[in-house]
């Protein structure tokens, strides 16, 4: 069980992101899995390049935990795009459930 107190969790997406619903479901599953059933998260839609730069958005979906992107990769450009995650099974549109749980448990 995780005891991190109140966390600020935000999911950033582009409009009509095909991974938005699976990402939200995986995030909820990860929170439940570490004992944070009551923890809520918000979704922010990034609509232009200026917003992408302001939020340091490197693709959809991006997970921010207390304002930090636990999956950030140095040198990735900010912009409106789909995001690719490095997983033990290769590149994917979402981190694995275990990767997300570890990021949340931090």
C-alpha cells in the first residue's frame, strides 16, 4: 500500500486521442492497485503548440504526478503528437500497468 498523502495527478492528452480512455482506465487500475482508490486525477486537453511547450508535453497521453512526468525522456520535443512508451515488451502507446504503479508509488 502506498502512503503518499494527497497527490496531484493529471493526464494530458491531445483532442480525440485514441489512447485517452485506455490510459484513464490503466491509471485508475494502478491507483487502486497501490491502495489509492479515493485518489482522483484530472484530464487536460492540450490543443496547441504553446500549451504543449508550457506543460512540457511530449505526446498523448502524458501522466503528471505532482507536476512531474515520470516517463520523461531527455531530448524529446514538445508538441502535439501521440506518445510512445518504452516497455519490457517493446514500444507501446501506454506504459505497462506495473510501470505506472511504480511511478505512482514513487
